[in-house]
RNA sequence: GGAGAGGUGGCGGAGUGGUCGAACGCGUCGGUCUCGAAAACCGAAGUACCCGCAAGGGUACCGUGGGUUCGAAUCCCACCCUCUCCGCCA
């Protein structure tokens, strides 16, 4: 959601920001609507003020036995005019809100310009890509172990689902636990167990609605299945006025995520890279504006720490203006090395949304000693996608005999197990 | 699912047609008092929007949306939500 006042103050900056997203200039249209809307509002308010005044007088006149008829006539005339103005104002307001809510966030100044993922900028590379002769992909490994089945999942649910069992099911659980422990004990995130079904308001607040309904699953009675814990975690502060001293607020959750994956037909069809349902550990930070840039780095560091501890090679890229998500001002993607694919694949995405979501949610704070409220900044990041992390462990720790070595850091979470092998 | 009760400011809780943006209490903030604190006393304090350089003025909001009325927190209708009891259930 864009701020109409900042567009009023600097329409050129707004258009320039949109241009970086590949959006045509639209400030003049917005300002026209805004101008007319405010004019209607002012007129309606003046009439209303007069009506309130007259109504009071009518009461007084009647009490004193004076003739109130002229006032009654005046009010009747006002009642003719008002509905038109109010109706018009409502229409214009709705149209304005629709526009302000349907264009993406403006990229931060330090975000590289570009069209798509080819223009993203690598900022660091940690670890050396594992070289494994004849490296196999995760689904080959998992199926050979007899602990990962796409056939069984298809029988139950169709394409884009996976059944994990035995030590692979446990590995998934262990990874999530491991990640949560890092974020809660080392980075100060509070663990949350949120609803997985949310109402329209929540989905609007974080930007899934109204534009991206086709990406979501909806229940027959209108709930949306969360596509990420970002939705419930961020909306925890909707319509709130927080104490500036309490920020940043840091929240984390491991939840299933549900995505329809409409429009991704044919992409990543093998294996469990792209699923309708997957676990993800999500981090959300609610900050003051002056804190959000540093918090963004900190959050990204938390996600990277997970991969470092697991000994997984990765690189971090800054997304270019054309590749960022709808709500983001700036985004770091972390891409983990998958030897089986011989490629870096996204495993985390950490975004600073500025006040874009806060304005939709009406999430504000009051700075110490100040009377006025300001919108908070919101950040969200995967820390990390559990399913994809499991894939990364399988591919990076695969042994020639098809077994999987378990990273040291994970062994306490696996009851001391060192290796996953068939029949193991 | 059945029956009942209820949704008012940070909280509790008055208020059934007109000076009600809303009594009162608690909590919060500022001050007086005090060596300091407590108590007591005095005072301040909702959110959003519009007009205005400003000072200031105005409008809306008492779950949501409609309606009645010159005038609605108060009356009418619909919806949503919460709580209690019963049933069912992880």
C-alpha cells in the first residue's frame, strides 16, 4: 500500500520508483482522483457541520416554543445534497485505495536495477561447491533409500506432494528444530505457533490479496491456507499501536506452507523442490524505520548461520528491482549449492518491506515522548525452507554407497545418528 | 449443532433520542508536596481524516453494514465476533 501523502509531496519520485519496477507513471491519475476526493470530502463535511449546528438549534427552538420550520427546511435541503457528495467520495476513495494497494513497493535506493533474475547481484559466497563424482539428485537418493516416495504421495494427493518416512521424516523434523533453536536462543526470536488458516484481512495485510489469489488455496468457507508463516506472524501486530521502546519485535515459527503453484506448470516437476505443501521456518521482525536496514542484515545473517552450521555451501544475492516480490523494498536471496543439480537454488529469501505492509495492516508505533504515531517497518525471511534444506543435506552429504552422512550439528537432533542408510 | 448472555476509550464499567467523544474507578503522563519515595492534591491524555503557512477550526468513529429521525452509543433490520450451558469431538 502506497502513501498518498508521499505521492502528493513528490509525485516524480513515485513515478521514478515505479519505473524501476517496470510500471508506467501513474501519479498524475492518482493525484487527480485524490484532488477530487478531498474536494468532495471537504464539501460534505461543511454541509454536515451546518446540519449538526442546525439540529442543535432545532432542539433548542422546540424547547423554547420557537418556530423551527426554516431550520427544518434548510436541513431538508442539505439532506438532498449530501448523499451525492458522500457517494462520490466513497467511489473515488475506493478507486484510489484499489490503485494504491495494487502496485508493488518502491525499490530501496541501493537495490540494483534490472529486469529479472539474471540481473541479481551476488554479494558473497560461502563454502566451496561440493564436488561429487556422479552426484545424484535428492529424489534419486531418497527413493533409493526407500524413505521418500512420490508414488505414494500421488496416490493420496496427486502431483507436487511427497511422503517422507523413517529417518528422512525425522531429518525433516530435526532440521526444523535445529533452525528454531538457533533463532530463538542466538538471535532473540520468539517462537510462535500460529493459525494456518487466515481471513481475508490478514492475507490483504501482507499483500497476498487482492492480487495473488491464484497462488493460494482457499477453504470452502472462505479461509486462506497460509502460503508462509509471514502472514500470521506479521499480522499479529495489525491495527496495533506498539511502544517504540519495545521494538524490534522478533518472531519465528515453523509451519506448513501451502501454495497452489499455479503458473509454474512444468517447472521443478521432479522431486520435492516445488511442492503444494512444505515446512518452512520463518522469521518476522517488526521494527522502527531507523532499525530496519540493520535488522535486514541481521535476519539474513541468522538464515546464513543455519547453512554455515550445516556445512552447506551457499551464495547470497541482492535481488534486482525487477525480480523482487510485490511487498519488498529490498531482498536478499540465499541460494544453496545442490551437487546433484550442479546449481545454486533458492533456500531463503529475506525482505525488508519498509512500511508497505504496515500501512495495509495499520501497524503503528509511538516513539518515546512523541504524541504522533508512525508506521512500523516489517521484515520477513525464511530461516530456512525446511524441505529444500533437507534436499541440500541429501545432495551435499551423499556417499558413494547411497547413504547420507548426517552433519555434525544435526546429530544431537537425530538421537546421535551419524548416517542414514537403506534399511537403517 | 441447540439454548442463553453480551460486544462502549489502555483496562473495568455507566450511559435507552438532543450540549455524549462519552460519567466514574483503575492504570498512564506532567506538576505540587518530600531529603527521596509513598500517600494526598492539581492538571493532561483516544484514533483517523479534511481545511489552514500557522494559530486554530471541522468531520467521522461506542463490533460491522444498512435503516428510522431535524438529531442515534441510545430505536429498527441484517451480519460478524466473544462468553456461558448442553451436545459432539482431537
